[in-house]
């Protein structure tokens, strides 16, 4: 440009340091996301192709029939589906109140000297392998559960009552309820640790304002802390449910592995994951293998539906 008859040339703008790597970084991130989506798509495609013979032969009956007979080559997934949903649902009902109590105690009530040791113990419980829970459940918990829970409950049930119907079975410590308790123990530290981190993220000024207005500790927890973290809590709970749905070894050890609809909370049953774990290595026929792969696809769809429901609930809570 010109100013007072003088020509001034604009100095070239220096390139930012590291700008040469921006495009490479962008491509690397895009490749990572594409690889993840490709792996997910390949998993769904392989499960659909592998399970197609079972879907083609049995049709919709595969989802409503409870018969699972490798000898006659008749397979139905409803028993395993019901066992998966019932055991996971009971586990969540048992674990959620305890996990919430642990998280609230650690953040609001626990003495400072005990807060770190107890929090560390909760995190360690979340990292214990599932097969350890399964072995402990089979050799330690199941005998105690059968002797102190199942036998008294069956003895106290009035003949012909609903309670008797719900508690029928063999009191050997294995079954739907026992597996649900083990699942609850497994997902409890995961949910508790997540809720604890959510409660710790609440700004201190929020609690102090409530206390300044004269609120009691219970009122602060119920009306301030829990509503503040409700969005994240929904996600933590649904993720815990997702883990319970897909748990394999611990459930395989203690659920009883009986195909068909469970007739009571003490009856033996099976889940989709336990059925696959028990029979995949021994599947000798193509149809048996296809039925097990089809079960894997069903479990994938159920887990995906749970996570999608969690996202929907979080979106609705955030919109309020």
C-alpha cells in the first residue's frame, strides 16, 4: 500500500509452529474413528452372517421358543433372553441402593481419615476379574446362600401361596437369585465409584448455599446433590446394567445353566453369555454353531438398546 508517497510492503505472516503436522493429525484422528466404526460394522456383519442359518431355519420362533436341544437340532433363545434380563435387572435393583449409599457416605459423611482407604477399596473391587467372583460364588457364597437363605425361605412359604411359587427349586445355592447377587456385587463398586466422582465434582458453593439457607444434610443430599448429578448418574447406572448383561464367567459358575424359562427366583437358569461360554467349544454341528452366534447377535442388540436408552434418557434430562 502507499502512504505519503511511500510504498510499504507487508511482511509475510510466519506459519505457526507445528502447523505442518495439523493435516497429518487430522488424518490420523479420522483414521482412528473410521477404524472403530469399521470394526463395529464388521462385528455386526460377521454375527449376522454366522447366525443367519439359525434365523432362516427357525424364523421368529427362535426368539419365543425356550427349547434348546442340540440332539434334535431345535433351538430357541427365549429362555436365555429371559434369564439375561431377569438376572441383570435383579442385580441392578440390589446394587443401586447400596452403590448410592456408598457414594454418598464417602463424599458427605465419611471421616477424612477413612475416605481414601474406603475409596481405594471400592476401586479395587471394581478391578477384580470376573472369574474370581465366580469361583468365590460357587465355593463360598452358594453353600451359605442355600443353607441360610433358600432353605429358610422355602420352609416359611405357605403352601399354595405366591411366595411358594417364587421360591420353589432345589436349595443348592445356585440359581437366578444367587447369580443376581454375584452380579450385584460385581457392578456395585463400578457404579459407586462413578457416582462418587460425580458427587465430588459438585462445586462446594452449591452445597454451602443450601446449608446457608438452613437445609439439613439429608435435604442437601436429596434436593441439591442428587438432582445436580442426575444426568451423569443415569449414564453410570445404565453402563453398570450393560456390564451385567454381558457378564459371562461369574454367571456361568453359579446360575445353574438350565435351559428354559426360570420358574422361580431360586430355580436354575441360563443367560445368553453363559450359554455361549458353555457350549461354543463343544458345538459339533453347523446349526448348533449358528444358533450360538445368533445368540451373540441378540446379546449385542440388547446391550446396544440399553446404551441407546441411556443416551436418550441423558438427552431428556439435559433438556429439562
